């Protein structure tokens, strides 16, 4: 007879159950450790992939920002060129208008208007150099001519400004 046989049956059952629980608890602890290692490795891989994804997104965002900056610089260059062209046209027109005003002031050039021949005015003989084929013309007073030139100057400047605005809008739309 062994020492195990001396222990009453209900206590033996309790001992077997305790022994099984202890063995199961050890294997459960081992299973928990293995699972912990597995999940730790998976979490490390996910963290690495997440970091790589963030790096790629950062690179893409930097490329997009560079592309937008290049677009903006190209637009600024086009607008600068357009502004220089507008300024050159405006300067040329103002210079031409100043010359015309000077010529009117010195009586080098006189403005005239074509008179309506049907209004009782006797037409003059046509001259060979006339554009209107000999229609009767009346010279304008120099002060009135200056006022007419000032009005046309303002209109010309308005048209030039309108063209500059249209060029600006076209550049923005592109």
C-alpha cells in the first residue's frame, strides 16, 4: 500500500483536481506568454506600417504643396509680364496724347469737323488730298479741341484699363 492509498477518496479527488488546475494554470500562463509575444510582434509591425504610411502621406503633401507653389509663381510671372505690357501700352498712349496736345497748342495741327452739306452750306471744291472728297470743313476753336482731346484721352485710358483687367482675369482663369 502506498501513501496515496491512505488518503480518503474525497480528498484524493480534491488533490487530483488541484494538481490538474496547477498544471492547467501553468500551461495557461505559457499560452498567455506566447500570445503576448505574437501580439507584440503584430503591434510592432502595425506601428512600422503606420509610420511608413505617414511618411508617404507627408511626401505626397509636400509634392502637392510644391506643385501649387510652382503654379502660383507661374501665375505671378504671367501677371508681371501682363502688367509690364499694360504699363508700356499706357505710356505709349499717354506720350502720343501729349504730342497731340502740344501740336494743338502750337497750332501745328488743327481739328476740324465735316459740315453737313444739306444744311444750306455751299460745298467747296474738293481737294486732291482730302479724305472726305471735298466736303466743307470747319476748324474748331483750340480750347474746344483741347476739351475733345481730353475726353478721348479719358476714354483711351479707360479702354486700356479694361484690357488690363481682362488680361488679369484671363491669367487667373488659366
